[in-house]
């Protein structure tokens, strides 16, 4: 296992495949590449009431980038080649390959030396698009960058910080983009939204007149009322997935691009413009955002008994410091965690963003531990979330995967 790499899930036929559906949906919604492989009845017994024979590829298709039952042994290498290409191309996501048992047992000729993986498709912002975007940015008085999870997927957090610093534009991360810029960075303006938000982040978003979204989805937990969110603002939306542009609302400029490629081009052009004196300075606006960040904080220091959760999160910040990874999925523990905890690095906030299934946190924490044995990992759950998949503690004990829950 490796952080940011493709995940692997293998199961037998029937219920093993159907039990993967929630995981597939969660992975698809959060742009996580996972290869799921299921067993299947022999080809001759399909559609003949064989034990645990179910059309899992049809069931999985709506929540996967691709789902297929491979009916010929010689097609297995090509199916795997296509699967890895799709998982890495454009918006990452899961695939499912279903293998009848006789296909699994067949022997085929395969020349590994002649095999070449397909190059993933990653659209990139052009210079003309970058110049158009920066021209629109230059016309703004109170601009913001909304940093989505696509920036973390592209390992482009450093580019985001460089672009924010050279332009002087404050950054509001989404919940999936939290950690792309450190919480204590002078240009980190807080999160906004319905639940997992900061008071100063919401106030800053309402004040803004221009929003530059990069690698984000405009999900409703971030936007709240779209009419209120968009009122009086111009928008640029950069996303690797073409169907995301205009899905929630129409931006003034939409660009289909990998977040890393877009930030690299924007940084190059912005650097040239800065040197030539063509890029505006938003120092006053950034200072105003910073002032809100200092004054519009929720109270955490409560001394009464029983202990308030706000105080618990305050003490967690003190105890764990900057070098900790939080894992959580849904509920008040997650909402309060996003309101009161601090995150300083990419992938130090591991969260199930769109689906939010109960039980996700415990196995996810074990996965984070397997991917990075040296991290300090703290999982946040309510009692229902913890008990939903409590049997996974046995897996953690068996494979010696310690973490704090």
C-alpha cells in the first residue's frame, strides 16, 4: 500500500461483490482509484441459477468508471490494461473486473516484455486559458481561490501555495482539499459551508467578488444555498472532469485541466506578469481576511463538567500538534473536528466526502496505517460509526495496524 496509489479489493462471487457497492460509490464520489476483482460462477452456469451467481458488473456499473465480466481468458490482460488506464485518466475512480472461475483457471500466452501500459489521459490548461483566467482575476477586488481535493490528488499543494503567494490571493479549501495549504498560512482564509466550516471562512466567502475554483466540485456542503453562494461573484472553474464544469452552476470561465497542470501554467504566467508589473496586488484584501481569521473564532476553552466537546478538540490540537493524520467520515464528531482541529499537510485529513457511510472510519484508518506505517493516526467516530464495522478491529490486530480511535 502507498498513499495516493491505486487501491486493491478482491472478493469472491455473489455477496462479496454486492458488499463492495457502497465502497465503490464512496470511491467514485471522492475520486479514489480502486481496482475491485470479483469471482464468478463458470461461464456455462451463468444465468442458470448457479450458487452465488449474480450479474455484478451490471450492479456495479452506475458507481464505477468501468465494470466488466471477462468472458474470454485471452482478454484478461487487456481488461487489466484498460482498468489501470481508466483509473488514472481524467478524474480518478474505481473499476470492477468480474472473473468467472474457469476464466481464472485458464492458461494463456502472455509476453510480459512486450507489454506497455496505456498512458493516462490528463488534460492541461493552455497558456491562452491561463492568460484569460488571470485577466479576469486582475479585474477582481476581493478574489478567493477555492482549493479542492483534485489539488491533493495531483500532488500539487506546493504549486497552490506558490500561486497563492505570488498572486496574494487568499485560499479557502474544501473539506476534501483541507491540508493543501497549512491552517496557519497567512493566506489560508478558512473553510466555508453548512457544517464543516469556520465562521471567518463563511464571512470571507460572502465578502468575495471573484472565486477561482481549482479541482473542486461545488458540493452542497461547501456551497450551501447556490443562490447565496454565487450572488455578486464571478467564477472560474478548473476541473479534470469535463462533466463537472457547469454541473452545479455555470461558471464565467470553465477549463478542463488536471489541477497540477493548471497551477503550473498559472504560476508560470503569473510570475511573468508579476515581474512585468501586470499582476494586481491584493494585500489589503488578504489582510482583511487575516483579521477575520483572528477575531471570528468559535470558543473552545470551556471548564465546566461534563466536559464540552469543544474543549476536547482544543486539547487534541495541543496533544497531537502538526504531525498527525485525522480519519473520519460523518456525524457530529466529523463536523466538530473540521470546525476545531487544525490540518497542516496534504492527506492529513482523510475524510469520506460525498457518501459518508457509517462504518467507514475504522477500516479507512487501518488502510492509512498500512499505506504509511510511520504516521500518527487519530480516527474520529460517533458510537454508531465505530460499531458499524467494529469487527475490523480483528483485522487490525491480526496485521498489527495500530492507531488511536
